C-alpha cells in the first residue's frame, strides 16, 4: 500500500451559528490517488476541504497531510503542500493581473526574481493559460478563470490538490480542457463535484458525503452503479448515462 | 457620480507619459493640482498657460482629446452650479444683457469653472495613462498607508462584480413588474442592497480564506518592482515646475 | 457633494486635510485591530459595495431617483473605524481615478463625506439605541434617523468650512440655509434606504451588523415589520424638527434665539471677537444679516459636529479594545471557534 497523502479522522466542526457541518468525518487518501467527493448540497464537503489546510479548525478529530499534522507550527508548510482551488474562481483571483495572482502564493513562500518567474511560467503552461498572463483576471472567460485558479495553486508545487466543484459553470469545451489538465497532473487529487460523469472520468475512487460524514465509498464505477445509494443521497446521473458502459470505454 | 463611472479609465498606450513610474507621475499631478487650485483667479493668463501645459501633456500621452472631454462630463454638475453664483452672490453689481449680476460672483463662476476643469483634467490624464494597480503602487511609494492602497486595489477588483450583482437584482425585480416611483416603494431596493451586502461580506471571507490557503500572513508580497527612474522624476518635475512657476508668478503679479 | 479643486481656500484645504488624516489614521489603527489580516479583503470588498451602492438608484418622488451616500450605512454595518476607512477610500479613489471631486479638495471631501458621516452618524446611532427599544425595529429606526442626520451634519460641516474658506461672496447664512435645507430632503431618502438596508442585513445575518455587536441577538429576532408609512412619517417628523431649528437660526434675527444668544453670552463673545481678527473668509461674513447671531449659530453647529465626531471616535477606539479582549476570550474557549483569522 502506498503512503497516505491525507488522513482525516473523526472530524467534528460547527459554524459559529451552531450548525454542525462535520460530524465524525473520516477519509484517507493514498499518495497519487484521485478521489471524488460526492454528496448533496450542504453535506459538508466544502467545510471538509477548508480543514485540509487549517482554514477551519476542528473541535474534535485530526487531519494530517503526509507526515504533518494540520496545526501550528506546521501550518505554513501544510498550506504549501495542499493546493485548494475554490468553488468560485472570483474568490481566488484577487490580484490585478493573472501573473501577479499566480505569483502571490510562491511569493508568500519567499520566492523572488527568476525563481518566482519560473514557477509562474511553468504553472501557467501546465494549465494552458500562458497566453493570458498579463490580462486582468476578471476579464477572463469562465474556463480560463478556472484554469488560472488551478495555476495559482500549482505554482506552490503542492502535493495534494483539492478542487471544489471545478466544473460548475463551465461549457463543455472548458470542462474537457480541465479534465485533460487534471489527468496530466501527478498530484494526489480530491475532487468535490456534482458532475458524476466527470468524477467517473477522472477518479478511480468515489466517496459519498452526507450530514457531515462519509456514508459510502468504493470504486467510482461501482458507487455510480448503485442506483439505490445515489437516490438516498440526492445524487443523479445525467439522463441516459450508464456508468458501466462509460467506464468500459476508459 | 453615475454615468461617468462606467467609462474605461485607462487608455492603453506606450507613450512617454504611460511609461513614467507611477510615483513620479502622481507626485507631479498632485503638485500641479495644488498649484492650479491656488492660482489667483484674476490671473486669467495663468489659467491659459496651465491649460496649454495640460494640452501638451495630453498630446505627449497620445490620449484622444475626445476621451479627455468625455470624461470631463463628471464636472458638469459643478459647472451648472457655477453659473448660478452670480445670481446669488452679493457685492458690487454689473449689468449683463440687462440682468444685474454680482461682479465678484462672476469671478466666482470663472474660478470654480477653471479650477474644476483643469484639476479634473489632471486626474483624467494620470488615470488615463496608468493602470489602476500601478496607481496604488505609486501611492504606496509616496508613503500613503499600505492599508489604504490595498483596500483600494481590492475595491476596484470587486467593484464591477458587485455593481453587476446589484444591476442583475434590479433587472430581476423589474422583470417581475417592479417599477417604483416613490420613496415608500423603495423597500425591495433596500432588501436587494442588504442581500448584496451580505453576499459581498461573505465573499470577502472566502477571498480571505483563499489568501490564507496560499500562505498569506498579513502582508502582501512586493511584486511590482518597476520604480520611477531619475528621468521620470525629472519629467514630472519639469511639468509640475512650469505649472507651479506660473501660479507663483500669477500670485506675485496680482 | 464631491467639491472640485479650489472650491475652498488653501488654508481650509490644508486644515481639513490634517483633521481628516488624523481621524482616518485612528480609523485605520482600530480597523487593523478589529480585522487583523482580514482587513484588506473584507474592507476592500465592503468598499466596493459602498461604491456600487452609490451608483444604485432608488425612487424618490414621481419617478425621480436619488442614490445612497452610504457613510452612516458603512459605519453601522462595519463599525465606525472600518466604516470611515472604507468610505474614505471610496472618496479618494473617486477623486484620483474618476476625477469626481478634486484631488486638492480631498481634505474637506473626506472630512464631510467620510469622517463626519461615519463617526457622527455612528454616534447618533448609538445614542438613539439608548432611547429606542433594543429590537430589530429599534435598530432600523435608529439607523434610519442616524443616516438622515449624518447627511445634515455633513452639509453643516461644509457650511462651517465655507465660513473659513469661502471663495466667492455668498454669506454663511445663505450657504448654511441652502445646504441644510437641501440635505434635509436628501437625508429623508438616505435615512429610509439605510434603515431598511440595515433591517435586511439584520434579518439575514445579524452577526454582520457591527453596530449592534453588543446587543442581545435574541431580542433582535423580532421581524422588523415596520410600515413604510410609519418610517416615512418618522423621517418627515425628524426633518421637520431639524428644519424648524435651522430656520429659527437662519431667520433674520428671531427674538427668542437672539435672547438666548445674548443671555448665554455667546453673542457677546461673538460680537467682540467677531470679524475683527477672526480667521473667517471675508466672502463668508460679508453681507451676513446678523453677524453675531450667525456666528453663534456657526459656533453651536461646530460644537455639535465636534461632539458627534468625537463621540464616534471614542466609540471606535473603545470598540476596538473591547473586540481585542473578546477575541482573546474566544481563543481560550478553544476549537469551537471557526477559522484562524
Ligand atoms: N459560514 C457559514 N456559517 C454557517 N453555516 C455555514 C457556513 N458555511 C456553510 N455552512 C453550513 O454548513 C453546512 C455544510 O456546508 P458546506 O460544507 O458548504 O456544504 P457542501 O459544500 O457540501 O455543499 C451547510 O448546512 C451550510 O449551510
Ligand atoms: Mg460546497
């Protein structure tokens, strides 16, 4: 068995208004694995993602990234190792130009000059966005924004990528380009999505989250083939989509 | 306010003025505005000179005069106001076309007009030749508190997004037959504003989370290292020097 | 009220610039204490909201529209410190980038539109909360009235600056009367919109209304079902009250007030020093209908504004301290707290 890239055990977390968003959340992800996190709206998927780099701190339970606990004094290194791509690209792209935005993370790590430029360039090339480097982020198309958002975390050379609903709002071509970019990356990936065909295409394993905990997991094709399970957690395959047939084509 | 804000502020270009370091350009602009504002109003020739210098800078900046004029529309409310001054002002009267007007008031009109138009033109030239982000970078180098310049940078980044959100809510309301005419029909507008505020604030929290996720610890990394050169400062000092000298000469002679 | 370059004389521009810089400096320091490293994104995006709200029209009468100024709204939603900084940034950017308001006029524009409205409006708001029930209805009314008054305070501040920095011969009386008169009307719209907007935020996320951070959340749960008519009536009453006071002052020597001024000795003082060696602009004092009375009015207005802004500043500073302690306490409670910011 490969080394664990992510290990979360017994996470419990409530928002200040008292709402319990995580309630005994367990998940282990091996290095290099791609895991889909499925589940209805409000299940706690985003909240879980924000625990992976210590933006939220659990009341109970532990999170480890590789050999590091997600807590001080290792928080800075954890945040380098975990690249979080937020659901809304506009929340992630706040600098005046794409280039500066991609440079923001590595610059916070202390990189400057040629080394910094190199990182920025490589990250933009990896997502196929080198041509928009000098544009303002808010002038980009939805697909470009999503790929640049991915570049902003790739520039930190993370070990684990966490993507929150990466295909929402993308047109089919933008979605296709994103799949290709993600499949070309070697990092461990946790992909939160409602797009079940996308999960099947990208991830070997799928986990269903509901009411703040993991309620089912297995090979993506098997999970998606269990009509009863999907229905119980408000998940639906697109009309006419047969996961058995689709995964055979892989 | 209003329509004027919709126009593009920055005119892309590669002129000498565009290439100037923002701190030199801003310092020169500020000094010029102060000189213009303190020029005695009786020295009409001095305002003509100021205008000539500005026109030269606009030409050097390769800004279309139409761009400058269109953006000057922002001072129109004050222009309209300026023309009422001679009617309300006191003092010695002169008769113009059979109407008794205050002589001092007429000077007041001229004063407001000349300074509002020239002062606004300076801002228009600076903003028209400097990318927004670099303006704030320049201010920071001129010792304006970093908190102010960063808040301003973020404000402009999210302004269109939030304005669009407000506009969309408005369209959605109109689509459902809301056509208010009186203040007591304004409650839905306020509800929309409240909802947009909540969404904006929550977005602020998410942006903060996104910054933390990329290693933000409270200070922004310095990325733009293109500072003003000696030549930039010299150019700025020349323009501002001419304007200031004109103002000084005007003050001495009147 | 984005005054252009050279609208007031240089001395006034410099003096107001110093006052504004001082007040915004206090605001900045307290804002940093309150928001720490969340300051930039939260204040930045809130500033974008205020800026956008200023472009957003609301109906006034017979299809005509007005727009929010937002100083009091910002202070009530974000607290006086963050609120004043946010509005100041809006005003500065409007001058620098949009040429709306003069760059050399920033001293008085920031003072009138950010410092006086945010700190003064906040002081009025908190003052009213002592009198009104501490429920959502009370908060909505307090916000509305505070916002309306903040606009009038702002207009008054401009009139006072005129007294020192006039650049053409319109006497203080006239400017004061006209500015306050017009802004009483504008204030009604500002008040109604601000009150209802605060009400909407209160219903959705009461924790986001910084101005009521110390009130009991449960008591704020009453669904503020304020009839629009009641609200307008309240606004009109307050406006009428203010108008009466102001018109009394501005009227050419109303006996009662003259007497008050004489009795309290304000008139005496005013007359003695009056225009002889006072730093007033000739243009603003020339043609005053009643010098001593006008100066008494100006003095009173000056004291009122100074007190209001001072109270707002004190509230901002005290609040910053309270917050600091509160968040330390929260950390002790341990991991229940969300976030690390
Ligand atoms: N900032 C917040 N304050 C209070 N409750 C929240 C906040 N963010 C999310 N929640 C609540 O926590 C639950 C889990 O939310 P989230 O993790 O965003 O779900 P998902 O990403 O699976 O759709 C939801 O019920 C949501 O309403
Ligand atoms: Mg989510």
